[in-house]
C-alpha cells in the first residue's frame, strides 16, 4: 500500500531513538491528561465512564497508522460528546445497553462517512462551513455544556436538550433542594472549579517565577485536572463522603474493551444518519484546524483528504471497541505538541499506557466524585467560548453577523443538531447571496500610468464613448441576471456610448449560464450600435471561451490588457 493511504510508511522508515524518547514522554503526559477527560466526556455524552477510556485506545492506534498529523491527539471531545448525547437521547431508548449500542453505531456511521469522503477526496466540502459559523456553534455548545454540568456541581438533578429547558429544570431543582444542598458535593465541586480556573491562568506563571522552565510550566498548568482528580478522590475515600451523599463515579470495569459489532437490530439507526453526518463534518473541520495550526509551527503539512480517512478509521475503531464518536482534541493536541511529540507514534504509546491504566486505576477511580468531572468539563469548555465573535462580525460583515447569531441562537434554543444544520445552511446562503450580487466597478485610467482604478475612489481619466467595467467575481448562473441588469442600466444612462469593455482580471470562471448571458448582452449592444469588448481574460477562462461562439463573434474585440483596449478605441 502506498504512503498516500498509509502515512505510517513515511515517518516510520526514519524513526530514531530520540524520536522514540520524545514520543514516549509526550504519550505519558497525554495519558495523564486524557484519563480524567475521557471519563468526564463519556458522562457528558450520557454514557458509562469506561466508554470514554475505550474511545481513547483503539481510535488512537488507528489514527497513528492512517492520520497525517504528527501532533493531533484523537479521542473524546466536549462538543462531539454533547452532539452524541443529543443524538442518542432523541431515540427514545431507555435500556442502558441500547444507549451504549446506539453510541457505538453512531461512531461507526460517522467513521464510514469520513472514510468515504476521504476516498472520494471531498475534504474541500468542509470549506463551506465558515469560521464564524463554527465559532458560533462551538460557543453556544460550550454554554450548553457548562450549564448542563451545574447540577453535578450543586448536587441536584436537572436536564434539558436546550438552554431554556436546562434553565427551567435547573431553577426547579434549586427551589426544590433549597436550602438542603449536599455540603460535601458543594465543597468538592466548587473547590475543584475554583482550583481549575486558577490553575489555568495562574499556575504556569507561578511556576515560571519559581524558576521552572517555560515548557514544563505550561505542561504542568494543563495537567492540573489530574491534581483535582487525585485530591478529590482521596478526600472522598478518606472521609467516606459517598456515605454522606456525595455522588461518585462508582465501580468502573477494569480491563480492555471487548471487540465486536454493536447490535443494529434494536437501534433505529436510520434516525442517526443526520446526526452522524453532522458529527463527521464538525469532527473533521475542528480536527483539521488544530492539525494545520500545529503542523505550521514545524513547517510540516497535513493532507485533508487523508485526515478524513484517519479520523474515519478512528471512529470505526471506537465503534468496534465499545466507544463513541471521537475527534482531534485541541487541548490534548497542544499538550502533545508542547511535550515534544515527534511522530504519530506518541498516540500509539498513549493508547498502550491508557490500556495499562484500565487495569491499575479503575479501582481508584471508583472514589472519584462526579462533581470533579463536571468541574473539569466546565473549565475545558470555557476556553471554547468566543463571545467576541458576535461584535467582531457585526463590525466587519452584517452577513457573517447573521450567520453567527443564527447559529448561536438556534443552538441555544433548539439544540445542537438544529444549530449546526442551520449554521451550514446559512453559510451556504450567505455565500450564494454575496456571489449573486458581484461587485462591478466603473474604472478609468490613472494619469501617467497603465493602471485602471474605480472612478468612485480615485482621480482617473475616462472617455464619454467608452464604458470600462471591472468584474470582481466569477460569473455563474446565480449572478448573471444581476450582471445583465447592471450593464443595461449603465448603458441606458450614456447617450454617447460606443464601446463597453469588460475587464475580467478577477474572473476565474464563466459557466454556461454566464456564457449565454454574455452572448445575449453582445447581441443587444449590437442592436444599439455599441460594441462589446473583453480584456485581461485569464488563461483557463480563455481556454473555455475558445470552445464557444462568443470569441468568434468578438473577433478583434478581445485584448490582453485594459490599457491596450482603451488605446485602440480612442
């Protein structure tokens, strides 16, 4: 098999002892970080905590062999876990075994979609999901996630699929429990929350002032959740807080997951098709964004289509090994990168270490308070919130502001699936709207030069019998009518007009609808005694036009530059 489909063949041939040492150290640090995160995200998805560990082993191994990024750490992530919870909770299943099977089926379906998109080289489709929409969706999802974890911090029971339901349920639960809150839960939850927020912003600078190297200080700050886990679990064990009403993770099965195909017959898997596609798209977009950012720091590159295959294989592995949908985690990947991971083998070593931890740590994790996991989730998603994107979009682009606010609003009010689907739709509609009304400038020549600029912005030379129009967009079916109307409007206002020159320096494509529109414009102008001319046509566009009748009809009226066209017509 070629390196194209098996990237491991590329880096493994030159693997060195130094790289092995770097990867091993990075894997140890990632493992310490991943264990509490995976437990927390499994509970966020409404699944048994051990499924988080299962989703952190075989998927990492699969990505090691098929992924193109050398730093991406694949596993459970907050937003995908929330989408998983929304997808399986909407199936109406009550049997825990069926919920587990549904999560595994969701991972398999997402994996198959990703692999298929990778084989068909459809990575470019993710470009249609704009950054403002992604930022808006993740921000709204982060709010939903944080609010959903407050009941665990407060020691009460509340739920909801959207923000109004969550707030109403939370309000009712608080009123019902007031003032008899469980003291151990409040103390553990708020102590963990305060410590984690403090550690995120203050621990690394404190260590730096104490003389700790910058790299070690940064990594120590990001591993602060393990301190919260050890301290809270130790307190729960020593003081037997479980007997006083503190909710604990409880017994977690030790050992490796059983491999097998989930039961499809009892799962309405057809209802998971839409959620699986949304999860696949979002997992790919977020993972590639992280991978590209980290690769650029070392002048490396990733292959988006291969990333589809690598992430797809990771999700398939999760589905076959008792896990749920996974993606590249931002925080873990940054820690993996900062810890010195040299190759994807760091993921393989991390998976092996996590597998070993399932035999050793499971009895200890039984004492872990769920309030601590809730605090870990809240702090983790806090960095995802980007409220500033709303004001930034308002100042820069009303269309992007509409996309952002629509995505945030619908995600909060209607749920994650509706929000991301609406975001994708709005992104496409905004793009179509913008391209359907292309910017067309009337241009004139700057005195003493051969440059042409917008008459509304510059002092330029124009001629009454020549109308020069610069088209700043490709011409296609959605904007041809607008373009025709604009030309006819300008022509009707100029009684001395004899020539219209279309400056095509920014036109990258002319489709068949636009070609027919140009032919119609040429015919109508000829009827008015006006000649149509084209200038500065790009090579690929000219190649296409050579196969049409338009170039023959415009014989002698196509110019290499706008300057030559104007000089010829004076």
